[in-house]
C-alpha cells in the first residue's frame, strides 16, 4: 500500500513538471526571433544565459504568464493581385507584381502593426495603382526597371516604421486590352514598312549617285562607251533569246536627217 501511495503521489508531480516544461521552454531557430509579453507588456526572456532575450536558441518563459510571438527574419515573397490601372494617357491595363521583404525589427513588426504580412500586401496594391496611374503606357512598357525602383522606394518608406524592409518590387505582367494590342501591332507593322521604304529610298539614292559618277566617267572617255556597248552585246548574245536588240547611237542618223531637212533630236 505504501508503494502504491508513493507512485500515485509522484505521478501528478511528474505530470505537472512536464506541463510546466512544455509551457515554459521554447526553441528558436537561427532565422527566428521571439517577442515576449508578460502581463500584456513586452518583456525579455532568458535565452542561453548572456543572450539578448529574443533568440535564437533556448527561450525560458514563466508558465501561464508569459506569451511569446514567433517572428521569422527570412525574406518573404508575396504576390500583389492583378490591379486595374488607368494610365496617364487613359489606357486601362491590368498589372500584377511581386514584393520581396524581410523583418528587421521583430518587436516593431508585432507591436506597430496588427499583421505586417497583410499590411505590406495592401500597401503594395495601393502604391502599385498610384505609381502606375502617373505613367504613360509607353513608359510603363519601356521603363520597367525605373518603375520597379520607384515602387520599392515608396513601399519601403511606408513599411519602415513597422520594422519591415522592402528589398525589391517587380512588376510581373502588364495585360493590355485586345483593341490596344491590335493598335500596337498595326503601329509596329507601319514602323517596319516605314523603315523598309527609307532603306529602299536610300539604296536608290546611292545607286543614282553611282550611275551619275559612271556617266561622268563615260563622258570624259568616249572609248569607254564603245567598250560598254561591246560588253552589252556579248551579254545579250550569251542568252538564249529569239530576239536581239542592237542599240545604235543617234549620231549615225544625223547626216541622213540633215539631208532630209529635219532637225536632229537633241542628245539631252
């Protein structure tokens, strides 16, 4: 009877000790910090004697009195849902983005804002609409890096009092209306046609300039005209043609025209 009484007396004590240990001991990983509240006020915990009271390592709490909030210091990625944005040139686009941020001060992240994750996401949505609404569509499509930097600066400025550091904001997709896509496609096609016509005109101009130089050279050397004539005849003869054209200089017909009393045609 004595032994059974001793066992029944020890068991409750062991259970109480286990419950106390379970409620008073916490282990924080290297990327985690703890914010301790004692009677509703922030307090320090005992962390591996000599610790700073917030982790990482072993944290000892007063059972049923201390309440601990665990905060991760790793970089968090959150998506900004697609937002309908009206640009400065009155074009409606749907834009979404992604925010990269991390907690620098765990106490501020817990005390200064109710839910820093939700608050940062909402701040990203409102800032995205505000900043992109001040941009024209061409700038939105061409100056993506500059817009990302502006978004990062503004959002980080608002989240700094919460102990949250925004490291980057990236605009992911810009969805354009179908009619705007067709208009941009036509604009790109017209631009390509314009470039093709300009290149063609420049080619014709250069060819005309070379022909003018060649004509000037031939006018200074009449024998070169005869050589060119013979070369042309050779090229025509080398083809399998049923009809052959023999170009004749007008000077051959000048005496005949004078004899008939006609005015010879001008060489110009």
